[in-house]
C-alpha cells in the first residue's frame, strides 16, 4: 500500500514542479500574458519640480510579474516537498522488503561483519 501512495505522491510532486516551471517559462518569454491580479490607477507624484506622472501599465506589469513569480516559487516548494515525501515512502518500503527477505542468520552475519570493521 505504501508503494502505491509513494508513487502517487512522487507523480503529483513532479507534475506540480513541471506545471510551475512551464508556467514561469511561458510567462517570462512572453508566450502567455501575465495574469492581471492588481490594477493600479495612474499615480502622480508631487516633487519640487512639479507633478510627475508614473506609467501605471509598467507598474502593474512589474507587480503582477512579481506576484506570479512568488506564487510559482511557492508551488515549486510544495511540489518538491510532495515528491520528497513520495520518495521517502518508496525508500522505506524497499528497506522493509529487504529486511523481510533476509533471514535471521544473514542479519547476525552482517552484524558481525560490521563489528569487525
């Protein structure tokens, strides 16, 4: 049962990593438009030289790219952790199967070999 869950978690983690990497790649090479989460109004700054208008489209683009990158980094971390849990389940299952296959005399012989080192 652990083997099935381990492979499932490993697959889900790798799929999440693939999704986040392809999403970031497609967005940053302009194959996909940036998802517009924030829409700021035009900003006017008063300076000693008078009012200065800031381009709201550029500010919106930078903020939305930053939010998208943070979200994808978060997804990458989740995918890596899920894949790691799946891998650890598979390793534990493999160790348990190996120990079941070994006879008691093999185990005592291995202990003696280790002690002689």
